């Protein structure tokens, strides 16, 4: 190879790389088709946390609290059936091909009235006990990999001041056991406007696991159980039972009567003055009718001592220093992919030497984030984004661009 040829290749290298990138993006866009829409009831109200997808292939998503959903399919799924299930509504089915043809991508679910008079002979406590007893049998308890989008907002003095988002491969064994391992694949953060910068001792994923009453074990005798309503989900009759404590803490379980499945858990608890947590865990069926985690949201509020430099600034500006600063972590988790093939569930490594999720350093891969099937923005997400952007009028995408190192 002569010198002129070498120089020509060197000059053309950027163009070749650009063409390869454009080609890969084109192939991706041709092989993946976005399925997105809205789920409403007959009164035009959004239906939150619906299960949408092709259950036989473990492809799909959960609707947001606003009823919106989004995920990718390939042409191989065109003849498959899109199934939409939600607690309190009749199951809706349509072929993927017919859904794509719809001009208005709105799915309207019909109410399903349920009266479960026959269960009156069973106490609420007995129903809960039976569901907990069958938890392992009803959930995906063998090792499986969850493709998880984990979002956390750091709130200080009641305003969101920092955001981190990670895509994590999580090897789980279901709520009757513990998380086996995890590997953070991608990471991006906003600008950091925190002045306290509180750090957790573990990754937030660990606290999601520890705070789940199904994993910790529910002490039946510690709660007063009461049935609050009857409903249904995916052809299963559902009874909603609330367990309450005198201090205001509670757990609400959505239990199917056909097989005693727990489809959803809501909870609220306080620890000490100024500290509280509320959370939601939503589960959906895989292709073998075993439940796995689909969506999670929680907010943990607490107080920390005001840093000395902040006290000095407040004093210098004529303000009385506060002894404590109210802080919070707001979390939102979407499971975007499920892989229950035991041969491929080997993502481990980051569960060792755990630390706050902001201390895991990865390069920012903008191509990955641009092509990931991100869920539609929830009201929860929008509230936090608007608080964060409103501090200095900097859009979140601009913050991503300048706050992360590129790969």
C-alpha cells in the first residue's frame, strides 16, 4: 500500500464511520416497529398500569399512570395478538397488524362488574395468608433477567435538584427470594444542583428489594385486614384487601381468587418523625402465567442536618439557618425486557462492592438512549423534570449532553 492510498483511507475514515452508523440506524429502524398508544375507559379517563403486550412471547410493557404505553416489535410479530389487561376491566385483544393500521391509537376498556359474595365465608386475613403461602408457586421464582430502566430524582428543600437514569440487567428470583445479581449497562445524569448531596450506602435497586413487604415477609398479626372492594384482572376475580396499623402504616394487596396471585401491592409507612415512604409494586404474567415485576414507584422522605457552609450563607444573607433540610428520593422503575432462559441469565458483578448509584461511572452512549424504547413520560416524571429544568431553564436533554462523558 503506497503513501497516497494510506492518506486517502485516513481522510475517508470519518466518512466510512458515518455511513456505517447511518446504515446500522437504518437497519434498526427497519427491523423494529414502535407500538405506542393510550388506554382509556369508556368515560375517556386514562387507565393506569395496564398490562400491554404479546404474552406468549414476553414482549410488551406496562402503561403509565396516564394510560400511555410504548414498546418495540418486529415484523415477525405482525400476526400476533396484542393483549391489554387492567384491574377492573375486560381484557382487550387485537392483532398487532390491525393495531398498527389504526389512525387513532386509543384502546378503550370496558368496565367489568364483579360481586364476590361467595368469598364471604373466608376472612380477609385467610385470603392474604393463602396468597403469601402460594407466592413462590405463583411467581417466576427461577432465575430470570429483567431489562430494567431505573430512574431516581434527588430532592432537596422540596425541589428536584438531580436526576440519574440507568439501564440495568437484573437477575432476579421473584418476590419470594432475593435479587441474585445485577449489571449496570448504561447510565446518564442531569446537571447536579444539590447542596446536601446525601449518598446511600447501597444501590437504590437494593432498597427497592428490601422495602418490598413480599420479600421481607408480612407479619399477618401486625395488621388489621379488611376487604375494601371486589374487581377483576385478566379473567381472574380480584379482591382488594387493606392491612392497617394504628400508627397509619398500611399495605394494600390486589389478590386473584383463582390461584391466589398477588398482582399489585401499595404501601405507606413511617419510621420516625419526618421520615416516611410510599410505594407501588405492579406484577404481570409471563407466557407461562407466572408473575414478575413490571413497574415500581416509591418516594422516601427524610431530613438531614443543614451543612455548615449552607448555614453560613443563610446567615450572611440575613436568613435564619434551619437545623435540618427536608430531602427525598423519588424512584420510578420500568421493566422493559424479560429473559427467562436460564442459559442467558448470567448478568452479575455490580452487586459486589455496592455504593450509591451515582458512584457507578459509565460512558454516556447517546446512540443507546436514542434507540431505547423509553416509556412515555408519566405525570410523576414530568413533575420532577419541570422542577429540575426550572432551576436554571436548561432542558433535560441539554443537561444530558453536557453532564455526561461520551463513549
